[in-house]
C-alpha cells in the first residue's frame, strides 16, 4: 500500500512532519533527454526545457519539418519558461491555471513572431 501526502496539507503551516507519525520522504529525480532528427527532415526542430533546480522540464516538438518549426519550438520553450518562473502557485488549481496561461502566452508569441 502506498502513502501519499496531500499537496495542500503538506505546504501549509502545521502540515505533516516527522513528529506527526508520517515518514518524511525526499524526492530524488534522475532525468535525461534525447531528441533526434528524422531522416525525412533537414534539421531537428525539437527544443528541450531542462531546469532541474526549478523542477521545470519540457519538450517542444517542431512542426513536422515545416519551415519555422525550430523557431516555433524555441519561442514556446522560452515563453513558457519565463512565464512559469514568474509564478508562485499555491495549490493545484493555480498550477493548472499557470500551465494553461503559459501555453496561451506561448501560442500568442509564436503567432506574432512567425
């Protein structure tokens, strides 16, 4: 049987701690990434967002080899990274809103710049 801690409970003062009889666990994350150019494409249009210190990871795929796909994936990566780095969500609903808004900002930036 696995045990999980509620995000809300664990973040507020008086939340679980070792003295509450709940074992404190540290999350250790190993990560790696790999992208490759398909034989049918001239370039690899993928962009990787890799910021382990901020727990921020993403893969932004190009547009199937179409012109500007590499630029669109880079704009999406940069826009989302900047947007999220300025946020401090406090609960699951705020995290959902943050991700949704980051994606909308990236979409607008791509449309504007390409």
